[in-house]
């Protein structure tokens, strides 16, 4: 905690989480980045893809394979930036989220101290899954906040923009778009709120978090698209806020677990 957690909380260090690999993202149990024990070190070889803050991170908590195949052989190692053999292979150019760097990382026989192991060896899969549940709640919250901004910007523009002698809010079609946006935002917020309540009670939230994420991402996809539509041609221009939000919104049904994987989590929890 003193070496890694507290410096991050004080804003002195930047951390990253490296799970996804070039050959797969959703199948965490199938990861191939290997860490072989060698005395009081692990020798790490492999690569990671789409790592948020990968270009700037001072250290990366990395999912590695220390045992046999499947979820039972996964561990978590903290790999520091100055470790020989650790390189940022490529800074990736994205459709949106320009303010957040994303990278491909490579590990070429990196010698990582065994004391950098998080938890127990071969026991990293469950903590990863537990982290995903709360991460999906945070992502749902981000979707709601972005959608609220889309809604506010749309109301502002619709009141100021005139067509055929009156503001856009003077047309029923515009008012109904704004009403639908507000309704979907409220519904997503309510489901996320239920998820938070259950988490605070100590209840298992994995399937509900998946529902909250899917509901929020679907909502944001709709709201961002309608915001651009209300803005018309201006909504397609880089100078408007909703244009950026529209691009940023596309990541949410993918990041933190795809929409399809969320549905698999939900169906398994319901027994079919």
C-alpha cells in the first residue's frame, strides 16, 4: 500500500490495469502473458492491448499466467515502468476519449520482484471479476453523467435555435425527443441506484451490475444520437460538445465488458 496505493491516492503516481491481450479481451481465463518464477523474481513475457493510461503509468497491475490453463492459473503482478524489458509498443489512436491515452504494452523477459505479487499466486481471477463488477457500476454512472450533459446541451440549443419563426422547443417532435431522453436517463439512474444499495448491503451484484451497465450504455447510445440529431448539422461539427460526446459514447458498450458478455453473465445468473 505504501509503495503503490498511497502515491496514487496523493496524485503522485499514475497506475494502470493490464488484462486485455491482442488475441482476446473478454476471455480473461484464456490470457497468455506468462510469468515464470525464478528465485525471488517472476520473469514476464507477453503483451497487453487497449490499456488505459498505459503511456503514462508509473506501474501497471498486470494479469499474468503463473499456473496451468484456465482461471485457476491467473495471478496479478505490479510491473513498474522502469523494469528492463517493459515497453510501450504503441500509443493507440482512438475514435473518442482523446484526453485518455491508450497503449499496447510489451513484456520481454521482465524480471519482476516476487513481492510485487498481489494476493496469492494463481488466485488472481476472482479479484479481477470482483473489480469488474464495481467498474461496471462506475461506467454506468459515467454514462448517466454524459447523457445528462447531452440532454442539457440539447435543451439549451433547442431553446436558442429558431426555425420557421419559432424555437425548436416550439415543435412537438423536439419536445418529445427531450422527454424520451430524460425518461431513459432516469430509468438508468434508478437501476444503478438499486445496484449501489445492494452493494452497500454486502449482496452479490455481478448480474445486476451487468444489467446496469447494459441499460446505461444503451441509454447513452440513444441519448447521444438524439442530441446530435437535435443539433442538426452543428451536431456533426467538432466545435460542438455533443459531437465529442457522441464519439466518446461508442466505447461504453465495449469497455469494461462487452454488451454481449454482460448478457451472458445475466443469463447464467438466471439459470438458462
